[in-house]
C-alpha cells in the first residue's frame, strides 16, 4: 500500500502503520483520516495480517492533534460533518476492528491524536510522551470520541479535569490513570509493541476477535454485553481453534492455531 500521509510495513503477520506528516507533527487532516480508513479497510481483509500497531513517524509526535488550519473557518454543519465522518471512518472503525490494534504513543498525543490512540484496543507509551485534550483552549470540545472514551479509561473526574484544564499529562501519569498500559524508552517502544503483539499471536485470533466484540458491547447503549459474551462463548465451541486449543491442553502440548 502506498499513501501520501502514511507508511505501512507488514512483517510476520504484524502491520505497523506510521502516521507520516513530520512537518505537521503528524497532525490529522481529512486526507490523512481517509488514508487511515483505507489502510485499515485493506488490512481487515488481508489474511496475512493478524494484528496492527499504530504509531507516528519520528521521535516528537504520535499525532499532535488535528490540522487546525483546515477547519478554522468551518460552519456549524461542517463541524458536525467533520466529527461524524471522522468517527465513522477511523475512530469507531478502529475501536471495533476485529483484529487487535495496539497504539504505540511516541511523543505528543494531543486532541485528535489522543482520540486516535484511545480508539486502539490498548496503548503503550514512550517516556517522552505527552497526552492531552486541549480542545477547550480553542473554543471547541473533543469531537472524535474523546468525551466518551477518556472517562471510560480514566474515570469521570480525571476526564473532566483533563478536558476542562486542556492540559497535558506525562507518560507515567497516563500509566497511573490507566490510559496507557506500559511506559518504556523511545528506543524500546516498537520492540515492546512487537513483543506484546507476538504474545497475542500465540493465541486464537478467532477467539480474540469475538472477545473484542464482547468487551466493546459493554460500552454500547442499549446493548447487553453479557448476552454478547454468552453468544460468542457458545459460538467458540464450534470452531477449529477450540478443538485445537482444548486438545493441545489435554495432551500437554502447545496449540497450533491457524
């Protein structure tokens, strides 16, 4: 895949997507949103890819927000359209992606950048990372799911403080808040992401896919996540992975999932 604002590298069943706008600190614009969607859409159907790592090019930024110059003159309707399409094409799409998505946060993850990281299934960060939702300092609010996902991850009070103050937190604070799972050096960030990815790849990707669905359904209005869990638990009994996993366990062997 060739893109103007992304780089995609695929090795050993792992696709690494780099947001690649270094002169703009990898800021998101509409073109980049479209490219992220196309990349994930392609990876979804690629049978050689089982997991995605999402990161930023360079050492300064994961994604330092949205490209403000692009929407500074938008009307009310254009603003609503920007948020709605962005959530549909990228942020909700990634959150509900059937393959695991790890965000490797290198440097600034602000505004839309933090929202992008939060849409991944979990996050790790380099020790130079700075995370925040500064939108209220611009007279707007987070529009790519930030007001919804941040409270789910860090709790209502901390989310209120972060959004109201428009401030940044460092990587260790983000870890203490539960916003990121691990903190490491910048040099070790991608190796750690790959180490975690390979641990995941030892397991049934079929089971992981329906686990993602069940976990996400707990956070959807009008959806009973317990019912999804029961349905997907039962469904698992009809898969080849279940046969392989249980027989390997009973025979004291390592499973060989396809």
